[in-house]
């Protein structure tokens, strides 16, 4: 199994742990945080407290030096207007262009390396390597925002990022815009294609997919599509089962979404899919319904999510009715 799949399963575990932590803290599953003050919502006053996956986190003053240890959180920060406050991002962050990329890792955080940037706020997707306690000794607040398990959690995390950085109002506008764009695209796609079978390719050789229980599965479910990976998903898979070529061919998906078309992830294209033994008979291949996705957008569930939904909607609209 390659590192990318390992990341996905780690993210899934982080999302489950976060959901449990939030439930234990009595946090709502909708947008916003029960622990945030009304002043925090406007993003104009500090101190502010938000309830993240690592519990109640208090930011005493508007942070001027922020370190991000996750690509999605980096995108969140810039979307809400906190970009000028960001002094360092992890090695995987590459959007928006010009972010201050470093060798920092969100998978294996190095507290000493992070401290060199003199941060007054660190955002990360997991509490690995004693990150929270280690930076806590340095009086640096850490906001743990794991990969969202639901669409509402994705919205909530953007709002929390806004609250913690002094951009609460802008974060609310970002969320409102995302909701509006997604609703328009789902409505425009209509219901005529509900029940279409789809295969989401996360990796080829071996073939890894996503079950409908995952965040991506839930997003695709907005269109009423049927995930062929569900029947093969086991508890140990964490929602990311390995499928055989024979299984995929036999399932006859009517749509195939490629989230592995970037060279770093295998460089899969509609042409390489059509050339696989036996795949030419799959309806999605025969009908030219193999869609190459933007790999980053398909794996970062933040402010660019409406772009993914738009691409899915366009594919659904073009597909033959079931």
C-alpha cells in the first residue's frame, strides 16, 4: 500500500476520533462552535475560544504568526482572509500559489522545527508526536481540525479557523457561498440519474476506492449515485477498500472518477483506463464517462469543494439515464 492510501486511512481515523471528541464536549454537528462567544463570530474581539478536536482552545490575541500543518487548513486560512498572518505551511501545502512552503510535516510534526517560526497559533489535522502538549509548554495554542467526516463538519472547521484568526465574518461568507454553489449544482443535475453506479479510483495497481461512508462517498451521494465499492468494504478498510479488476469489471460502473491522474499519483487517464484488459466493456468506458478529477481538490475538503461538486454535476448530467 502506498503512502497516499496510508494517509487516507489515517485521515479517516482522525475524523472518527474528532467526531467522538466533539460529541464528548457536547459540540453541535452543525456549523459554528458552542464554545465560541458572539464576539468571536464577528472575528473582532479576543480572547476567543473554539471547541476543536483537541477540546476548548483559547486564542488570547489575534494571531500574527500562524503555522499550518495540513493542505486543507492552509486553503481554509487563505480563504477566510488569514493569509497575511501565515508564516509557514507544511511540505504538502501548495495552494494558493505562493504559500510559504517549508519542510514541516503534519504527519510527523517536529515541535522544535515548528517553534523556530515563533508561531502564536498552529493548525493541524492530528495531534501527533505530542504536538498539543509540546507546543502547550511554549504557550502556543494548537487547533486540531481533522479531515471532515461530513459536509457540515467541513463548514464548521472553516468557521472555527475564521474565529481563531480574527476573520469570523469572512469565514461565514465563505461557508454561505459554498452552500449556495453546491445546492445550485446538485439541483441543476436533477434526479433523473439517481441510481447510476460509480467507481471512484483513488489508486490503481492495486486498485483502491472509497465507500459511501467516507466524506467523498457522502458528497457523491448528493446526486443519488450508487457506490460499487460498498459491497467490498470491510470494517478494517476504514472506508477505503482494495478492489480487484475482476470485481470492478463485473460491477459495470456507469461513471468512473479518477482521483489518481496526477503524475505523482499514477498518471491515470481515460485512455489508460480504456486500455486495461476487459475494461472496454464497462459502460463508463464505452460511454466515455471516465472523468479525470483535480487530485488536490478531490482530496482537500475545504473552500474549493464546490469545484469538485460542479465537476461531479457535469459528469452526472452527461451520463445516460439508468
